[in-house]
């Protein structure tokens, strides 16, 4: 019999949110069996508890946002991915603002802290949500297909496709959640340079930095553009360079890091079903909207919402 888990002691991670730029503190605390993952807005009086469930998803534009009423918390996917990947069943996350810190753009720091404080088993039995029949979500216009099928384990095969030679078609897969910590947690979010410019124009990614994303550049950069980017990110112009199509001073961890990050996101978004899963997931061009829509369909089929 497998037992439910929580963390042994609280830990806090702090930093700006990716889109708001607002500096927040996120404290992950132990929680009792059967409570699942709950995010608490501590800067609101009285505090508002938001169960991390698909039914509470309010927005998926450039990240996953959950909320109840006017109380929302955005960009939760990397934290949720770490909790799922490290097999933490129950936790209370106290956040003193509207967005979870982006940190390095991956789940690595969350995983490091979970490993540091440790995980404790609880007396109650772990309850898996087992996929018993095929469930799918499609968006044919955008070539998106997500399929869930029965399996005795949690396994995911994900393919992404971009009309760019820098990424092209990539695949990532996981068939043992125990591989998550070393093979997926460190994989950072990615974006194309032209998307960065568009996001900045819409007053987003105020907390973005060249150190918390892989920025792909598919055009030559002139001195004027390098200077403009240096000004935007508070860097020296000479530090703005392109190496193997990536704009920043960091190197990819894996040749297929973008595909691995998309799988990391899925692992976080699908945990919004409210329970660990046993099923085979085949993904084509996944994203937060598709991921959470599939989570809603699964939740509706199995009535997992607390």
C-alpha cells in the first residue's frame, strides 16, 4: 500500500512574478492527508484559500491562473509541476501576492527545496486517479491533440512543432516519475525574441530576465537592437550575444529542452485533477489551455474535485 505524502517542514521561495514583476514570497507548508494542494492568498483579509483544481482555472494566457472570485494566483505551473513530479500529495502554499515567483523559469528551485526539507509519509492510503478509458481534447485549427489512455503507470510522450529551424519538431517522454528530478525539473521556459517584444508591448513579462528563459533568435541582431535589448533587461550591450540561436548567457541543458519544458508544464497543469494519475498521455503541441481543458475533462469524468 502506498501512503499519501506531504513535506516535513515549510520552506519559502521569493522573487518577482514573470508577468506582474511584483516581488512575492511563496511559502510551501505541510498539509494533512486528503487536503491536496491549496494556494492561500495571505495578502488579502480575510485570507482566501484556492484549491489547486481544474475547476478553479480562470486564465491560461502565458501561464496558468487559478482563482476564486477576485482572488487569483497566476503562473502556478512550475510549482505544481515540482509538487507532482516529487510526488507530494498534500501542501498548503501561502502567497503574499497575485503571482508565484518565476525564479529561474523552471521547477528546479522548487524541487531543490522539497528535497532539502524532505517528504514525510502520512497514515492514509494514496488514492490514484486511474484513466479507465480514452479521453481526448483537440484543437484541429492549431494542430493540438491531447489523449489520455489507461496504463498502470504515469507516462507521457509529448511532441512540439515550431516553424523554426532552431526548434522544429521535438519529442520528450517520461515513463517513470522518479526521473523527473534529474531529467525535467531544470528545463526552463522558452520564447522567441519577437514574442518577447510583443509581450513587453502588452505590459507583460515585467519579471522576465535573460537568466530565466531561453530566448531563441532566428534573425541577425544589429548593434541598435542589441542596445535596445540591453536597455530593456538592464544589461551591458556587450553581454547581449547569440550562441547557437539562443539570446543570453546560459546554455540549454538538453538538445530538446523546449520539449522537456512543455512536458514539465503538462505535469504541473494535469495535477489540477486533484490527485496523482495513472495513465498514458500522448500530447501533440500542448499548452496551458489544452492541458487544463484536458484536466477539466478528466475531472468531470471522475469527479475528483474536492
